[in-house]
C-alpha cells in the first residue's frame, strides 16, 4: 500500500548561527525542556521529542508538530516534505 502525507500547515524555523537564540526561546516558551549544547564546538539544541532526545544541528529545521511538540528535521528532508504557504 502507498500513503500520502495529509496536507497540514506547520510552524517551522531554521536553526542558524544568526537566530539560534530566537529558536531556543521559541521552543522554551512552550515549557519544553530544550537546552543549548555544543557538537564539535558548534552550537546545537537538545530537544526532547516523542521518540526521545534529539539533536538539532545548525541549518536543521525545527518543526512544531500538530500536538505542540517540537522536533528537528534535516534540510534536505524538509525541502522534500514541505513547501511555503502563501498567507
């Protein structure tokens, strides 16, 4: 069987060196136990997800799921899965 992802709108921000503090506060304001860390000397975020703790590296997208949960997504997967919504 084949399945297609249902078309839903999501909120997402790309985690970059320039906006790392904004992304951190966006997740933390939802009272998530996110915390900043470093991976090979580069800033990253440790995000609790439904599947366990995940690392968001620079240039990953942070997605807010339909139940208010957050999780990281690699840029290539994000590009294949999502497209901008014109508001």
